[in-house]
C-alpha cells in the first residue's frame, strides 16, 4: 500500500511495500530499500545546501551509499515495483 508522509518543511517520503523514496521539495533524492536489510542510498547529483541537509537528516550522516543518477533511477524502479 502506498503511503505519503510529510517529513518536514519541503520534505516528503513515499512508502512502498519494498522501501521508501525521499523527496526534497519535488525531487526524489534518497531511498531506503527494505529487502536489502534497509540499504540506504542517495543520488550523487548535487542540489542545494538545504536538500543536502534534508538527505543527511533523513538517512543519517555517513550511513548511506551515494550512487550515480542512472543507478539511483534503477533503485527507485526496484523500490516501486511489487
């Protein structure tokens, strides 16, 4: 079941059965994947300082892997699939 959660100002997460996708403003920038022992990933693409703070707050500083945009898109598809 899909569930949208307001995390903070300009921050939301969309929950899927296989994980969560985190949005800063309207951009997906991080994810948690449940069936990989809660693997945490973020895109390497750089955004504003505020978005970086959002990601660090949601994932925890230094506790996640940064991946290229193409790999991040593949991870998002994996999380959103059934």
